[in-house]
C-alpha cells in the first residue's frame, strides 16, 4: 500500500456487525462477539483508527479534514463512508424520553439501561419495536 490510510469514526471503537445487535440486546452475545476488526487488526494492517472522533468539515482547497476536536488531517483521496442515522417517524410521542432508535451499540446500551436489565438478562417491561431495516429483534 502506498501512503497512509486513516479511518475516522464517531463511535469509540472499530467496525462491528450491526445485524448481531439484537442478540446483544437479548443477552445471547456480548458486544465483543460483534467486533469485525479490533484495534490490533487496524495496527497490523497499517491503518490509523481514530475512533471516537468526528469529521465535521472538509477543506477542499487545503486538502484537509477537520475533526470535532479542531485537528486538521491532510488527505489526497478522501472516501466518505457516512454510515446510517436512524430516522424517527413524525408521530405523536416520538420525542418522548423512552423512544430509542436501534442502529448502534450505544442504542442497545441505552435500551438496557432504561429497562434496568442487570447483566443483559432479566424479566423486562414491555418493549415495542418498529423495523424498517436489516436489524431486527430476535429476543423474546
């Protein structure tokens, strides 16, 4: 490989299999089971992983990516892989505190905290899910 490869990610870790998040929610798996490439893999492949950092702007004239903490990172050929952001329907009640999206591991953590499930296992209050994507709930 010629040059340097840098991955900037807003989440505090590398890539993971989002399809398995329902199994993390149900307690069948833990987050580590969903990780596709850990920090060592990135290092072994000469990839700088800037986890927990957000790219907020691109200065095309200076060939720089601006991060949320104010750093300017040079680039030759940027690749913008923006991921997905869940959209809540415009229905009465969607801005309420108990409404949670289900797209990232942080969402699973929020659901577990709000349902007060110790160690990801317990009797649970009623949960309702609406699914328009690939991530579905397989827990009972």
